C-alpha cells in the first residue's frame, strides 16, 4: 500500500436537513488497495458518510480529498469520472432495463470501452454475461446486487463505495456478496464498505471503523476490532452479524 492515502475524510460534519447534523466530526482514511469496513448501530451515520463521500449529502464542514485533491461536495457525475464508484443499498438497478443496458448506463461517460469493461465485469460476475438480455426487474435481490456492483465497476474506479451489500439477502447470498467484494479488492480496487453484518465485515476488511452518533468510536485492523472486548461488549452483541 502506498504511503499517501488514496482517500481522506477529515472532520466531516454533514446532514440532510438544515440544522440537523448526522455526522459530527467523522474521519476516514483509505489507502491504495485497502479494504475498509464501517460498522455501528442503526442511526450512527454509516450510510450518510458514504453518501457524503459521493456528493449525495451536503458536507457542512470538514473536507474530503482524493489523491490529495479536494473533492468536498463535488457532484456524483464528476466523482465517477475521477474514479469513484458507488453502490447504494436500495433502488440500485434500473428495473425496466436489461442487464446489458444497466451496465451501459454505468459507462455513459466512455461508451466506446463497453466491450472491454463488459468482459472484465463478466469475469467477476459470469451470470451478467449469461443473462445480459434479461430485464433487471425480474432478478433476485442477490442478482440485482451483482448488476449494481458490475455497473459501478464499468468505469474502472479506483475507489468503490459499497452501502450494505448483504442487506436483504439470505445467509448464503450474503457470503457470496462478501466474497465478490474481496475479489474486487484483489483486482486493485480500494473499497469502503458499510455493513450491517458487523462480524463478517470485520473478518474480511483490512481495517475497520466503528461509528457511533456520527463520530468515530473505534478504529483499527479488522481482526483487532473483532476481538476487542469493548467493541464486543458495546457493539458486536447488538449489531446484526453471522457467527464467527
């Protein structure tokens, strides 16, 4: 991993409504090639942090930098062009479009590269190639998650933001989602993943952040947090998660 962080969020305060802050001084560092997990109780600001990084929630104070360049409150389309991909938790596919058309939407800034990028994404998700003409609205939750991840990868991002990729999936499909995330990271894509399955998240990430009430409560290597008595007592006992 490089010495200079790829992505830095510094003392970020952000929220949806005037005068109501969800994030109250949150920090995050993502190194090149790193897999960072974010866990915490409901309402802690996990998804808000991801949306703030992607320009979907207004940052009122603090800063975000990508490769040392300020990107605070940059619009999402510009961030995509700069190499940031985002997979939302819900409403993450165009249901009336086919799988192939969904992936084309992910590459609207560089349509001439479709064949090359489609081949790359199909290696990670063979189902997308096998069923490329099927409408996304007829897919299962796990299959839609593949389409959403694939679409975000079409622009060859250096940073991928994943918002609870296991939400609503069966245990078997949850594990598949995590394995796919690890495979994507292994190709060189740096990942920030918000996840409700706290234990599984900490098992697979390089480093983890525990958010509570819009601030960092704990941070450290995933395995260290997984076995930290305070994290276990305060968070892992109440957060949804698979058995170790």
